[in-house]
C-alpha cells in the first residue's frame, strides 16, 4: 500500500503547547535548578525534556504518522533529523493498534477513507 502523509487534526493541535524553538530556553531554565535536584538532576532533566518534546507539533505529526504507517502495514521508517518527530513516530508505531483504531476511524479524517 502507498504511504500517506498524516495531516494534523484540530484535536492534535489542541495538544500542542510548546514551540520547538523554545525548548533550549526551557532547558536552560531547568538547568538553573540543578542544586535543587542533586544526584537525580540528570534523570529529572531527561524526564522534563521528554515531557516538553511531547508538547510540540512535530511530535504530534510523528505520532500520527507512526500510527498511520502501522495501520497501513508499512515498514518502520522515521526521519533521522528531527528528534521530536522520531520520538512521536516510535510511540505511534509501537502502540497497540486495537486500543485506538475504532476511535480513529470514527473521528480522525486521516483514517476515514482507508
């Protein structure tokens, strides 16, 4: 089957809370609290970085594309130059399809005519 490009829906856009260009500034602010976290600083920073990465449009695009590719039976194929997209793609591709496909077919225009 041919690959389709996932288009962000209004529901996806509601989940976008961070602009990718703001991430370095947010991480610098987090670094200012290094003493507060002590030995757990690296783990806390990793978790915080993953959290803010998940709030980007690129992550949402990747997640939707991963789900769509999995549903279409395509091989796993991510972009290599965008960490947010790749993280979303991996999460979308590896999710259990039975947990979301019925809702997607009803409400997501990317899955309606497949």
